[in-house]
């Protein structure tokens, strides 16, 4: 009988070599009988692929009956339930996109690496990230018997470079914006670098005039962000409503509507490559250029930092100085 896989021993351990590809692989055994069985299994798998898939499913079903029935839709449903609500919404939008719809009804144990690579080709960096998260979640829950794509073989994607809005661009946007509420909204984003939704839902109760502090909780992480009110920020806040939402109409709009309106304004003045989130990048860039302490910058942006954790441990909230004090 002609064997496709040749059996040989090296250092007391049995190996096989594919006679077609010349690829060698250890069998991890010193027993000839076990080595023969493993070689026979390899050759049987190549000669009867469909039958062996059915046999494999039978073994998997004995361990977990649902293992051979779960589809990627089950993984997606579990995935979108994790995280804060803004994160969940982004996940839901991603899972409803065309690349993920293509595999939603595909059974996990029948999915091949080529099928996942096809999903990656249809999307970009975000698709790569979310698909990898789905794959790792299925592995972690024991819904996949093994990796479909090994970690080191996942394609490396390079997201588009992100930048902050410059001072000149910000002034152009304000000059072109006819709506006073939106002008104030963009100005507050520039002053504090908050996320667009966090800024849109701020109320007059966020302002502590007695201690001269603007405080809000980030929806994405639940972290508190506290900023000392400087003269420039005070002048802006005094123009806003003294009760209820600071931006009544913007507060009622969706994040996508706000983003679309901002993109239209940017096109009007010929600005490219920025979004509302670019105000956060701009704030961080300005803070670095002004020599603003990193621990204060993390707190002001609502990111995790040792200063925040230490303050929480003492039952207090860390308050960072206003950026304008460092820019002067």
C-alpha cells in the first residue's frame, strides 16, 4: 500500500512527512502503534473528507449537543450584549453590516479559514477587529474546538491615521455655522475634549459654580471626568441654559445625526479628514503641547488612570486644572 505520509523516527519521537509537500511534523509519541494510528487517521481524513467531518461531528455532539448546531449568529447575539450601551450600539451596527451577514447563519464547526478571510476582504480595520473578537469569544466559551485562524496569522490592518482639529479649522467651522446652539456645542467640545454624546447630554446640573468644576460621567466607561472652570470656559457656560439640558435640541438628536451635520459643515468650509471625535484628539494634542500633566489629561478625558483610582479609593473625585491655564 502506498502511503502519502511517511513515518520516521528522530530522537526517539515519531514524525510524519507529506510526500507531496515535503512538510514534516512531529506526532508527539514514541509508540509505533500510536504513530501508525495517527498516520492512518491523516490519510483517512484526506481520502474521505465528508465522511470524516460527519464522524467528527458525532464525537463533538456527544460532548456538547449544541456544539454542532451553533451558528455565528449565536456568537454575535452574545457579543452585542457585552459592554456599555454606546459600545453595544456600535457592535449592533457592525453585526448588521454586509460582511457579517454573510456568515451569520454559518455553523461554527463548519467554518473554514477561507470563509473568514473572505469576510475580512469585504471590510476594513473595524471588520478585522470585530471578527477577531467574535472568533476569540467563541473560543473562550468553548464553542469552537480550536482556532480557525491562528493568532499569528490574522491579517494586520492599518487604520486610517486620525488627527485633531486645528485651531484655524475650528474657527472656520464656527464662522460657517449659523445655528447658535451648534456653535456653542462645538466650542464646548474644543474647550473640554469630551465625547460628542457626553457633551450633548450635559445639563446645568453638571456645572458646580460654587467649586468652579464641570463634572460629567462618561457613557462609554462610566468614569467621572472633572474639569476646573477657567475664564474662557466660564464665559461659554454663562451663555448656556441655567436649567435643564445645556443643548436642548442637540440633546434630542442621535449621534449619527450630529456626526452627519458636522460633516456637512466641514464640507462647506473645505475641511477633510476630521469628525466630531477629532475634538478629543485636538484637546489631547493641545494638552501635550502646553505641558499639561498626563495624569490630569487622562482624568479630563475620562480615561483610566492611577489618579482616578486613588481618588475613588478615598471617596473623592480627582479634579484637574483647566487647560487654558497651561495654554496662556
